C-alpha cells in the first residue's frame, strides 16, 4: 500500500495527519506538483484528474479524494473514530467537514492558484477571482470563531476530520497571508490546541 503525495501540499497533509492520529504507517511516494509529475500518464491511470493524494492498495486498486481515502482507513481501523460514532455525531462531523472544505480549504486553494499563478502552465489564473476567494475564506473564519466559542472542537466535543481539514487550511493560508486574527481568541485557542497534537507534525 502506498500514497502518492506532495509534502508541502495541504490535501495530502490531511491524510498524513489522519493516519498519524490512527497510528497507521504507509509508504509515501513524493511527486513534484510544479513539474507536473502528478499529471503523468502513469498518475492519470491512478487518478484521472491528476491530483494528489492518491492511495494505491496492494491489489492495485486506487482511491483518490482526501475524504474518500480517510473514510477507507476509518473503515479499516475505526479507532480512534474521526468521523463520529452516533448517527448525530456522524452527521455533524460530515456537515462541518464539508463546510470547512468548501468555505475555507477550497477558497484558500483558489486564492493561492489564482493570485500566484503557481499552476499557470495548466490553468488560467484570474487574479480577481483569487482575491474574492481569499475574502470568502477570511469571512468563513468568522463563522468558525463563533462555533469555537461554544465548542471545544469544530464539530463539537470530539476531535474529528473537520479539525484536520481546518488546521491544514489555516496553515496553508499563510502562503496567501490569510491568518486567524489576534481578536479571534476562540480560533487562536483551538489552533494552539490542535497544532500541539503530535499528528500535526505529520
Ligand atoms: N478534492 C481533492 C483535491 C486534491 C487537490 O486539489 N490536490 C492538489 C494538492 S493540495 C493537487 O494535486 N494539485 C495539483 C494540480 O492541480 O495540478 C481532494 O480532496 O483530494
């Protein structure tokens, strides 16, 4: 079993943290995204959209999409649960995970791609779109600040995949100068707590 990924990219980091939380070791194969190694014919055979991370099982089956990969490992090794256990908790975690992914992770990603031109060999960067995405991400942080005023973790009482997605998004936000502000004390408290987990070094 191996995972094709890129050390510096935020989505592969979500999988690494998830696996560190579960204490699962896998072989990682590094790809250089800027050189386009993720888009080679070999990689497109594993994931037609040419993105990382990609999990390749020993029987040759390939799974892409960060959350799909995490779900696979959650099924294989349920402890500790990172997608919830009761129907309500599962639904809450799914809800927050999706909102953080669309409201923060994706917006920061779009801000990065469209304002830096990092992937201009394979897409057309639109600066205004990138700037707007950055504003959406900054605005979404306000929602998280409110949520964390009432809850220890993003989806409630337990650490979950929603926290992993948010941590990776916030850390990647630095490259486009999107940060938690000094006044966002709940987010600051959460960020320090989650960053101090050993898995955050993954
Ligand atoms: N929805 C996918 C997104 C994957 C993705 O966008 N990966 C980025 C790295 S964080 C990538 O492979 N970028 C290379 C490219 O766009 O060429 C997931 O959740 O895994």
